[in-house]
C-alpha cells in the first residue's frame, strides 16, 4: 500500500519532507519487552525506515500484562521472532532486522554502527552499561526504566550529557521479578518514542535532563543532570 495513504495523518501534521526524512533513518532497539514493544510500534507507525530489534527472551505468561506485541498464542516463542512479524505487518514500510542476542554477551557493534540512535529498553544496569559503550559521539541513546507505576527517561549523548555508567555507578542487576503496571509502560514507552523522534530531528528535549513520571498522582517532573564529565 502507498506510503501516502498509510502515513496520511502523519503527513497532515508534520509534512511530506519529515516523513521522507524518517524513512531514511535507522534505530536500534535494545530489548523488545515492555518498553521495547511500545517504542518499536510507535516508530514503525511513524514511518522509520529501519529498526534493529535485539532480545534473547522467550515469551512467558507474566509478560502478557505489559508487552503489547504478544498474546497467549505466542507463549514459549522467541520475542524477536514474534515482534518482527507483528511489526512488519503494521505498515509494510519499515525494514525489521531481528537479533536474537543478549546485550553484553554478544558483540552488536556492527549493527549499532548502521543506526542514528539507540532506544535502551533493557531491564538491568550491566546490560545498559554494555549497550552504552556502543554509542558513538555522533549518536544518541534514549534510555527508559520502570518500577511499579513509576518511570523515568533521559537522552544520553557522549561528550554532551552524563553517561548512565556515571549516573548509576555501582548499581548491579535488578531483581528478576519487579512490579510494573500497564499504564506506566505505555506512558514511558510513548515518551521514549517521542524523544527518539526529537533526537533524529536534532531537537532532544531530555539531553541533560531526567523526566520522571508517576501514574498514581499523574506526576511529571524534569530533573536537571550534571553535564558530561569532560564538559
């Protein structure tokens, strides 16, 4: 189906030039769990040209309360395989490259090198730090995290902002089972996707800031972060 039809509402808002611009961009999504499913879907519906999706997980019953690309018929299947199939079927205009790998254990340098930015949708700090080491100075990484009905996100740009390894120095793996509500997943995932788009346009909102959101009180706050250590 023609792009002009599928993305008609996008084009009505941001114009044909931006739609074509997004079609020429590539994003690496680390993790297609809770946040990764939302970020990936929104970027496909926005018209991103290429997505790399990386995850080594298998779909389990507890995933179904918050991982929007999966259903009961997908249990025991590889997340990247199911996610890739669903994402390809949405518009037919985004190339999906699936990587059944564990970040931190597999070299992803070559895959990341072909991208303008990264969406960090991982759930533990050692993997996040390993991912961050792949971010070049001409790239950005939008990082999000969840706990209960609380979430946060920021943009990392080497040489310009504080790095996650500095901000969260000394933190190790998070517990395997953590409480997470569907509302905060969709909220933070949507905000991450928007921040990815803003970064691609050279207009990041959260470079040097941490956005905190809480669903119970509909609470949002921006917290300034210290600049890069070399700044």
